[in-house]
C-alpha cells in the first residue's frame, strides 16, 4: 500500500497561525479561553475566539469574502497556508483536477446580526412566526447572500474557488467525528490514486451566540454544570496537504511525517496533545484537523505521535503520524 | 477490486412513497409538483413545490420515539426510505450490525419560531441567550447527522456512519463513497442515500432570494422544464432515497434480487464561482470522466444519462455542454432524461433518488421521460426523452449530480452481469 505523507499544514487557531507557534504557546501554559460576552446565560462561561482574524489580509480586495461566513474565511486562509507550506503551485506541481479537497464543517453559526432582520420583521404580536410578514417584509430585509453563509458545503467550495482546486472532494458535518472522516477520505483518495494530492481538514466557529444556544441545548455543556469545567467552544480551521510519499520525494518536498488511520483510539498520551482542547479550545468540526496538525508537528521531534480524536457526539478515531 | 451490487431500493418522493408507486408515476410522466400545503406560503414569491403527499409523520414517530423531538421533516422522510431499502434487500437485522451507513443531507433546519418571541427585546442577544436555554427538549438547530445517528442507534452500523453535506451532490457522493468502500473491501454491506426537505419558510425564502426558482405559481406541473427553451428555474422538492450496496459475490451467494451493478463514481469541483456553474461544464466533464475511468468504460459504452437537469437556464446549458465535451458525437445518441421535471429539486436527496431511478431503469428496461419539454433550445440539443417514457435495452446508465458551490458527482450503474470491462 502506498505511504501517504503530510507535506503542508495550514492553521488558523486562537493561539497562533502555525503549528510551531501554537505548540510553543501551549507548552508555555497559555490559554485561549476568555469570558464570553453572554453573561451567565449558559453553563459554559468561556470561549476561545481568534482575536484580530482578518481574511482580507490573506485575500486583499477579494469580493467573495462578503459572501463568506467566518468559518469559510478561516477555511480559505488555512487552505492557502497549507498549500504555501507544501510549496504547491496548483496547476504546476499537480494538475488542478488531481488535487482533492475533503473537509468538515460545523453547524451554521451565524452571528445574531445576520438573522436579526428575519427575527424582527417576521415576529407576530404574540411572539410567534408571522408567515405573512415573513414573506412580504422579512425576506426583503435580509441580504440574499445569507444563503451562501448557511450552506454547509460552502467553506470547502470557497477554498476550491480561491485556490483553483478541481479534484475529488467531499464535505462532512457537523462534529469532530466528521473531521476524522474527511482526513480518512483524503488518505484513501491519495492512496488509491484517485487524487495525486489532497487537502484535508475542517473549519468551525462555535463562538457565536446561536452556536452556544445549540451546544447548550444538545448537552455539550453538561460538564460545566456538574463539575464547573468542561469543553471550551472555540473557532478555527486546519488543513493538511497529503500526497503519496513517493511523489513528495520525487518533487523534493519537505515531508513533515507520514499519516495513516490507526486502530488504537485510546485517548492521547502525549501531554501536549492532551492539553490541546483545554488551552486552545474545542473547535468541533475542525478539532480533528487541528489535533492532527499539532501531532504532525510533534512527530517531527518525537519520531511518532498519535492524533486521538474524541469529540462531542463523535465516535473516536485516531491517526498515526510518523517522522519520515 | 470487488464488484458491487445494488440489492435494495427505497424512495420517498413527490411522485410517490415507495419505489413501486414512485417508479410507476415517473414512467407515466405524472408530475408531483403542486401548490404548497405544508405551511401558508401565500405571502411568498414562490408558492409551489414538490411535496411528499400523505406522509404519515405520526406513524414513523411511533416506530422511532427517539425522533419525536425533531421538527425536521427530512429526518422522518429519510427513515422511511432507509427502512424500505433495507426491507427490500431481504437481509437479517444482524447483518446491519457490521454495515456502513452513508447519508447525504442539505443543511440543518433552523427554527425561527424559537427566536421570534424575543423580537421586541431591547437587547436581542441577551434575550435569546436567556430565553432559549430553557428549550432543551427541542434544539433550535437539528444537527445534520441526526438521520445517520438514528439509523445507527437502531441497527448498529458498526462499520461506521458518514454524513455527507455536499449540497445537491450529497446524495450521489454518499452512494459513491459507500461504493468505494465496498469495492476496496473496507465494508461488506452499506446503506447509502440521502434525505432533504427545504419546504419550510426559511428554506423556500432562502432559495427564492437566490433567484433560481421558477415563479410560475399559476401552473405548478409545468413550472419545471429542464432543457426547454422557455425554462425559467427549478422547483423545490423534498424526499429521500436509499440503496443497499453489497459485494456482488455476497449478493449472489445469498440469492438476492439484484437491480444493477454499480460500476463507477467520480467527483470534481468547478472552482469557478459560488453563484453559478462553470458554463463550459468543465467540472461536470471531470466527474463523468473520472467515473468512466473507475468503471473502465469508454464514452461509447454509456447508454443512458440521468441528468442533473434542474430547469435553470444556466445549469441545463452547462450540463449539455459538459455531456458534449465528455462524449463527443456519441452525446447525440444517448438518451438524457431529467427526473426533476416531475419531482422538483429534492436538493441533497436528488442524487440519491436519481441513482435509485437509474438502477430501476436498468432492472425494468424503461427510461423515464423529461416532462414539459416542448420548445427546443439551440444550446440544449441532445435527445432528452421528451414527455414519454421509452423502452431501454442498454447496459449502462450514468447519473449526474451538481451541487451549489461547484461540487459535482457522477455515478455509473450497469445491467446486472455486465461488470467492468
């Protein structure tokens, strides 16, 4: 079976823009957790936002950005960083139609401001939904681009549009389990030759008010209620560039590590990987890719690392990363 | 590589609940599109759709009490179609414990009714935060993996549960992924398909803003006219479809009825624009060619195409251009039909429903028609099987699905016994 190598990492995370920076800050004991602006409304009092994130810095004057939700912008930035890290020029290093794209996205976490006109103009006097007002007034008050922001596949489609990627693809949703499926599908595609190269990862924004509402309702904050600590909703994106090891050697790429799905799904034993979610936060659909990216970085010094993905509402999965 | 057989089919659609009723209506050219009745759409610019009629939500909830809290119709549609396919395959309940389930879905339903009570609040965010936390019995958003989760909870599916949300390509991709895993030996048995319903205020409203829907409310059954020169847009539908996939060897050993073999799958991205398909059909060409490569079939060995065929001006022209590019002169000899002319666009479920119809096309030997095709469009000049079903003696069917945002998928099915060449 062909070995699959990781040759690039693109990260958008609360504690940094590269795996090295994030690892260093986690080792220093830094935490991305901040008090939420939601007061005491939820059992979870903290979140891990990415302060100062601005996709326009990476894609200046790109009109598509106004169609994109924050998670899609993060996915696009992560994809660009991953391709740059792997020194891949789409269409030159590999034909565009032979570069695959497999990603996981989360539940649509729109800011309240995006849906405010719908809520305010479609409300009946008794607080119910007034369908007459919805059809006649509210629909005219919202921006048509709202649809682009809530379609679950759009973050991955925008990444393909920005980078010109045209290969095999799939989008999974909405939990960490689905992030592991994206990585597994990309490994399968590269190994089988369906794609010469693939980007695999995920993006999610769990720091919006409406995300908090959903997480609270689904029981993701139960630990906070019981023991006063628990998962810290975060935001972020991570993308890995995968290609056959033989192809990477042939083009003299830097091989960060090899990757394969691992049968042992016991929780991570590396102290740093154990600390990721408590210090960096949990970005759900993107968590598996973030964990795998950091494990890949660690494997370069420790020889091997296991990215063990145990998320909310998710079947555990693991990836073995070994230094090449 | 392991050969893959389709041994079960389940369809819940605007043209019928159950594969027999749906197939009979498709072949007879009966449209399932009509005035919307699921909610009061009288103030909406679009008031027509392809609803699943007489769908007994209570009956399915009685069988799945764990689904009682859901307000998301697509979950119930999916459960019914999945159960029909599983029963059709004639397997034992323990067989499913080690199987794979792949479900395609669109986007989660957001219940605006949960938020409108706070519309008058001085601080909307604060009011929502304070008010909604108490409504834990009915989540404001239904996670997309809910159908797969309910099926896995009931039947096991120990080989894994995958939720694909690649928009209108999700159903085809879910089946394609299951095909790949059986073909490589990673799974021995799979239930794969998709479910969707956007026939709710936010879904209908959102799509009407995108200006891809026909506004011909006065003639619902003629509103969706794929490949017709006068086409103005698609019509939203809803539904679900699942197929059972297993190795051909296993199916033969147990004496299963085989609808078709699945021979190929290919996906691609347009990388063109968020709003429009690539007018050259380049992404569609990539998907079709990749599927033919996997199936080891040449263009002249494809005998029928189930088109994505939405009825929007841009999609149908781009798809036709793509078919011509992929098949050359042969494109003019292949019957190309559009199921959506009768069902409307079932969004994520459409690719799965059309895959099920492709399997039935091979098993029965009839190509369903493209309804409402009267006026020839010079840009759409293929043989679209207008208005009347046609006997079919071919050996292969290719089914196209193209998703909003530029995701494409093509599936290829072969008459049982054909196999890869």
